[in-house]
């Protein structure tokens, strides 16, 4: 006795793709419908203006900012993401071979080297200006 999947093997893929498309588009359509029905339609210069944290927009294109913000963010991301690699290692530490422990030790030493480099370059010192 043949099942339906054996007679038409592509039927499952077609149904799967159709469900995936409906699953992806349904929240978008609901959000669009919600916006049409419940959002206030107040057009005007205030509604369409660029919002800059409550400040009036400036006509100049050059705005000075501190690069230290980006340096701190990059350093944080490097060490934050690398901590995620240490968690699985810590979970199975007792079952690891000596080679895996040495590899993780090299990894940690590279992280410490990066932190030492950032400290020696003065990247972690906040400058008041």
C-alpha cells in the first residue's frame, strides 16, 4: 500500500514552504493592519521631523563625539563574546583531554594579552575633555 508521500514526494516540501511563507508574512500583515486601524494619522512638520533625543536638529553636518565610547564598546564585545566560548569548556572541564586544556589555556592567554595591550595603549583610561 502506497502512502501519499510515496506517490508525490514533493508535496511535503511544497506544504512546508507554503507554511513557512505564511508563518513569516502573518506577523507583518497583522502589524500593518494594526497600524492602519489603530495608529493616529497625524501628518505634519512635527510628526515628520527627525527626532534627535529631544534636541532640535542641527544644520551642521560635523558633530564631535568621543571615540572612547566606541573603544569601550568594542573591547566589551570582544571579551563578552569570548566568555561564551569559556562556558562550554567549564561545563565539561573534567572530561577534557590535556590537548583541549592546553588549547583553552592558549585561548585564555590570548585574551589576557589583548587586555594587557588595551591597558598599555591607554584604551581603558577615560579622558575628561
